[in-house]
C-alpha cells in the first residue's frame, strides 16, 4: 500500500494532462493544480494550453503548457522529457486527448478516417504510457488514468472507429495495470457519458436534447464532474483501485 501520501494532497507530485487546453482535460488540470500538483498541460493547440496554464498560475498553482500531438510517439516522449526537465519527476498522468472523428457507417468510412481516430484515441494512449511508465517508476511510482467513454462498453452507429478506440483503451489499461501493479503504478480508465465540452457543443440542440433524454439523471455532464473522479483515481484515496473501468455517466449505461 502506498503510505507516503494517505490523502488526496498532490503537493510535490508532477502530472501530465493531455488535451489539457479544453473540456475535461482543462478541468482536470485545474483541479490537480489546486490540489498541489505541478501540471504539464500538453495539447496540439498550444494557445489553448497556454490559456489554461495561465489561469492556473494566476490562481497560485503550478502549470506549464507544452505543444504535443498525442498521436505521435516522439511528441509523447518529448512531453515526458519536458515534465522531467521542468519539474524534476513524473508521478501522475491523465491521458485524455481524443477526437470523435468522421461520423460514417463502416462501408463509407475511409481508411484514413479510421486511422485518424485510432492513431490518437488508442495509439496515443499506448505512446503516452510507453514513455510515462519508466519515468513514473524512476520517480517512485504513481498512477495513470486513461480516457475511454461509455463508447468503451457499447456500440454506436456512425462511430465505429471511436467505439473501437475506446474499447481498446479499456483493454490496454487493464493489461498495463496487471503488468505494473506490483511496481507501484495503478492504472484505471474513466468512462464518461456525454459531457458538455467543445467536443459535442457543435451538435444541434435537437441532437443534444435527445442525448440528454438518454441520461437518467436528466442532463449532460459537466467537465468538472469527470475531473473530480479522475482526481480521486489519481489520489491515494483510490489506493486499491487498478484496472477498473470507472463509469461516470449520469446513469446512461443503466438503461
Ligand atoms: N465530451 C464528451 O461527451 C466525452 C464523452 C466521453 C469521452 N470523452 C473523451 O474525453 C476526452 C476529452 O474530450 P473533451 O470533451 O474534453 O474534448 P475537447 O474537444 O473539449 O478537448 C480535447 C482537447 O484535446 C486536444 N487535442 C485534439 N487532438 C489532439 C492531439 N492530436 N494531440 C494532443 N491534443 C489534442 C484539443 O486541442 C483539445 O484541447 C476525449 O478522449 C473524449 O473522447 C468525451
């Protein structure tokens, strides 16, 4: 059992949040920094990451933006090197960058469209952990959360690549959790329902209204409601949780 940090205090801990410039990633980066962590916000959109990092530092937290395309292994490696160089270690990671991708039936989805989603949502999580895990081991252990979705449990028409990527994240997470549990790294996946972020804000009110009706709680989620659960999973309050698929969906999957 981890004993040197019995609470959810992240003082002295270093975290990477990918896709930290928007939505769920931004909310999580803010919460981790408020809890004392030094946070690297990696994002393909540097100005978005800079804006959130500036908000964090203005409120007394520690945050550094970093431009990285999570679908490129060399960028994931550079992100880990940046965290070590900037803050001296790496303990925590929230691998969250993701896209929905083209909305088409399988027969109409191009191989390029398929690959764009798999390369970021699934391969990107592998690249991230591949470079993060040695750094976390060298820092004395820690925790990782990977972003899956309710789409990691069910099929959704028009979203085969997204659904396949999110199922893949769950399997990758469980396998890695088995490999590194005894070495002091807990690895879990979080599975949000529909959350009101720029990822889905582009959809019409009719679409969003239909989605709301699919959540027994009667509304869509807010990014902060996922951030709270990720925060818990990264903290030692979740010290016996590893390989879990943690659903945060306002009851969506219960129907
Ligand atoms: N919003 C939802 O309803 C919902 C539901 C379930 C799961 N998720 C998952 O949560 C994660 C975050 O989604 P969100 O709703 O906060 O999205 P968002 O669009 O608000 O934020 C995503 C961030 O990722 C960044 N990004 C995009 N491509 C990138 C790349 N190649 N490399 C690095 N960064 C990149 C974007 O610039 C953006 O800052 C995604 O993995 C998504 O699949 C979202």
